[in-house]
C-alpha cells in the first residue's frame, strides 16, 4: 500500500527563474502573480486545473493575475496520481507580508481543491501535500531584488509555514565567535 502521508514541512530557498516583465514592472503593492509551471519558446505552460483559479480568487477579493498575458500561455492536461497534489508558483510584487501569506494560503487551498476534483472533502483538501514556490520582488531605488522561497507541507499548514519563514527571514543570526575571541568581551584589559 503506498504511503499517503503528507511530506514533512520543508522550507528551502528557491532559485527563481527569469520572471516575466509584467511581474518585474508591476507596482510594489503586494499583488500576486501566478507563474507558469514551465516556459517553452516564450509560452507559459500552466496545468489545466488553474484555468479558473485566478477568476475564483479575484471574486474572493484577492489581487491575483496570471504572470503572462493570455496570448503567451497554454494549458496542459495531466492525469494520474501525484505524490504532491499541487505545486503552485507565485510572484509577489512587493514584500511577503502576513496578509500576502494569508492570500497565498487561500490560493493554495483552492488550487489543491481543483487538483483533487469536486468530489473531495475539506478534510482531504486540508491534508493534501502541496508545494509553494514564492518569489518576492522588491525595489531598492532602481535595483530590483528577487528572493525565492519554497515550502512543502499540507495545504492547511501553508499559511503557518509562510509566516514562520517570514519571521525567520527578519532575524539574521550572528556568526559564531572565533575560538580566539572566546571571552574577550568579558575580560577588559
């Protein structure tokens, strides 16, 4: 019998691929952009089950759009059992904040529901193993700074995992003292 337990909660950095100009040029207002699963000859390839996701999320008050215009995206149908129910990649035009984490968590829940199908229960969706790749796009004067984060866990845990990752990014641990420096600050000469 296959192991259906969700993956351990995992947080790593994500090497963000080249982002579409629409994402890089967007004003820093924490708008979400749904990134394609892959790009082929300049065309973004999205899984078929995300076709209505942006419209659904907009109706729920989340500012989200596809990263590519309609003429530059295609949808791919995939069938079969997946180890991870949903992989979703988003870019945030602005900082990853608590409100953005909440929006991403709602987006992930609906994405998992679409991947599992209409007959699944809320409990099945909550326990679905998902992976979120988030690219934070911020500006420092004329410089664009992009930071990537990848999180895997159960759909119900994604918001907490994102919040934990944001907290961890705010504090920078100091490097350990060199062996020669041990106690130097405590022993003034």
